[in-house]
C-alpha cells in the first residue's frame, strides 16, 4: 500500500495549475484503451496503480474545493455521461413529442439488452425506471399478499423500504418480523441464522439489503435466499449499493425480485434505476403506476411512467460503457482499497470506533465511524467547516457517526485530508 504522503508532489502540481484542462470525456477508442490497460496485472495489483486511476479521475468534473465523500447518496457522472444528457436534452427540445417518443424511445430496447447482459439476466426481466425506491416499491406494493402474511427484514433496511412495508402492514394487516442485527457483523453463519429464526409458516417474503446504506455491511444474500426458498418463501433484494460496486450477476444473489439505483455506483445520470423480476413472476405483480394490462407477463408494464426524462434514460448507455471499460473486478478492488486506506489508519487513532468491518467479504467502499463524545451532526459539521469534506451524518438505531463513501474519482490526497479531519475530531 502506498504511503499516505506519497503523492504530495502531484498534489503540489495540481495546486499550481487549473484542473479544467485535464478533464476529459473519453471517446470510444480511449475507453477501449482504458479497458486494455496492463492486462497482466490482477485487479488487486491494479487497485494501487495511481497512474491508471489518475486517468479515470480526470473523467469527472467534481469540485476541487469540496471533497465529496458522500457518493453513497448519489454519485456524480463522468463527463461523457453529462455530455450525453446535454446532447439528448437539446435534441428533445427541438420538438419534444417527436424526438422523445419517435426517436429516443427507440433506444430503450437496445439499452434494456445491454443492461440485461451486464446484469446476467434476460432483457425480458429488466424494467428501466428512476431509482431503487421506485423499483422495490413496485414489488412491495404490487405483491398479492393477504392479512396475516409475514415479512422478514431488519430495522437497518433502507427507510423508504421500511416505510413501504409498514404501510402495507397498516393497510393490509401484514406482519413484519424484524431480524435483530448488531453492526458490524462478521459471522456469516450467525447472520443467516438470525434471518432463518424469523421465518415462519406465514412468511411470504424475505427482504434483503445486499449492502446496507448505513455502514456498508455486506449481507450474505445468496445463503439467506437459499434458506428462504427451502421454505417456499420468496426473496426481494435491495441492490442499490451493490450494483456496479461488487462483482456479481443478479442471479448470483438467489433472489426473485431485485431493484437498484443506477445513479450511485454506475455513475449514470441522476434519477435512473432498474427493476428485475423473474420472468415467471412478472404476471402476478401489479405495476405501481397502472396500465391497461396489470396482469401481463411483459416487464414493460412497469415502465408506464407517463412523460419521462428520456435524456436521462438514454445516457445510461454511456455510463454502462464507462463501467465496462474499468471492469467490475478492478472497480471493486479499488473501492475497497480506498476504504481501507483511510479506515485502517483511523482505527489507530484514540476515541475512534469503526462501525464497519474491514474484512473484504463484509464491506466494500462504504464505512461508518464514531468519535467518543461526539454526535453525528457535530462530526459532519466540523469536517465540512474546517476541511470542506462532505460526508453523511448517520444516526440510526445503534449507529451514531459519519458515513464516508469514496468513489473511483477519489484521490489519495482527498483521503489524506480526511484523515487530518478525523484527527481533528479526536481532539474536540
């Protein structure tokens, strides 16, 4: 691992010149060159190759004044994606109803095919929508459940999903059985056991958040899904933080339903998402926004959104190309390296409690830490006021601290500054 200060010379150079001239939108040829960079190096070896990641950092137009370490909320798009949104937007505004519905709408099927290929599923199982909440709420609200049916989930699942299930619980007489987890968790057998203990003969759905947004906890989704299926229980997976972050295909997780946001780790335009439903289960799910054939087995019934931002949808393709140029394995290794780079140093400091596992099977890029005697809001405020570091103050259940989420454009210089900020917090 490079030392924390090994890139000061490059940082000094940046401080004396403008960042703008070096920013670039990669062409198709340049993306192919990026994909072919040093094939003899493994993903783990390339994770510390700063020359390689320097090229990728230049694709993003992030502020040089504010260090954005809240990519878990929503990630910026690289310039090539931003340019595509602008281009499609200008085209649409020449004659909206013509260019959107007769021209750009023709691009949805090729995009569906490309997303499906990347995700390892059939195009007839992929619906393109606006975010993970919309995708997963489509399943939650559309499942034909009866009074007394039970759901298994945790209180650490994403709030919008908790709200949706609790609304159904209130409206339809369902019952939620909560899995009690202590985070971070590093015993996969125990995690699975706790989910299984909440399954009963009335359980119809197990809701699994693959990577928990609060602290980056990775849940052994496949093992839990297998246990659920043994008992005739279906599985809904929230992949908002794992898609284009960890290396896997959707079927690898063993779910029946899956939703994700594309504007997080794929770096697609803000307001883009995806729903996957097993083909044989599509007909029984009612769409969130009704259409004329709610019992159809056509996945497109979930795309009946009315007038939509076609320019955002079509620019997803450029984000996917950018992801493919980097490669899943390389990206996962780099993101975990960035987390480890700062988190392992932070754990050596007094008063610091790391609320995220540093074992690779239980975490990726996201990490959450607490400082003895400080609340989340105070920590976040100090980091921004003193160091212009943007993080996410996270106070939920037993967690009270700050979530730090780097992305592929994050430099080691940024993380060195974060460590200076963490050191400052320990002195308050």
